[in-house]
């Protein structure tokens, strides 16, 4: 993956713009939660484990179906959208992109990301915050890769990351760098790497993974 990124003519430019944009935002990695929210997060954790068991199970189809049904029931009880306190963080309204859909060509997805990147770059220039030089490192953060076509949309990463990932496992669009082949590449600020790691750990289909830190 890193070799492919290096071959993109504007990768370092887009990375620099993403870092410059994100580091000016107020970032929270540990929002306060009520006892009720914590209890519902526990329910969601049980649901995530059932979802993982269903995905990894080599048993008969009806057993997988039963596990998925149990998982879905618990996720409904947890009401995932209400236990994602960081769901608006790094999701600037005016940068909101068109959603990824299935099926959709890589070229269309790359265009969605490029349109967002152009809007972000324009605003950085207007705000006199455009980076003077391209980055040669990751500024303490990490690169993340997300595959829309491998997504189960079970919500496990959303609740575990407190909303860093959404219900479709998509990282916040302010962090998007580029789309290459079948992967969305984003930059995770250092303050949020632990949350992202937790989301990755509960993602059974592994549609979200860290890119090897070849730039670090």
C-alpha cells in the first residue's frame, strides 16, 4: 500500500493539507458519559463479540444466523447512534462528501475524495493556513486504510471508537487523504490513534486497518 501511495503525484501534498486542517481542530478523545451510556456501551460490546463469532464461525448457516440475530437485537437495544459522542468531530459540515455506495467504481470513489480535498485546500488558502511545505513524515499520526466493499456495517467500530468511525466503519471525512485502488486512505491525529485502534480491534471483517508506518 505505501508503495502505491508514493507513486501518487499529489499524495504528500494531500497529506500535508489533511494534517494542517485536522491539527487546527479541537480534538477530544475521552468525552464524559453518563452511567446509562456506559451501560449501553457494555451491551454494544456484547453485541460486537456475537457479531465476531458469527463472522468467524465455521458452523452451519443456522448457527451463524442465530448469532447475527442475537447481535442485531443487542445493537438495537444499545441504540448505537446515541453512544457515539464524537460522531461530529472532524466531520466539518461544508466538507460533507457524497456517500460511498455499493457497487461503485474506484474512479468514482476517488473523485468523491478529490472533490473533498479540493474544497479543503481552498478553505486552507482562504484562511491563510495552507501548509508551506509537503510533509515528509506523519506528524505523530498514522495512516488508515478502509475498504468500502468489505464492510459489514455492524456498528461495532462506531460504538468502540465513540464515534470516530461511523456505523459503516468510515473514518471522519476531515481526515481523508486519497482513494487508491479499493481503499480510502485517511490520516489519524495522534490524539485519536487509541480510539481508532480500538475500533480496528472489534472490526471482524478487517475492512479498516493501519497502513504500515513507512513514513514514520
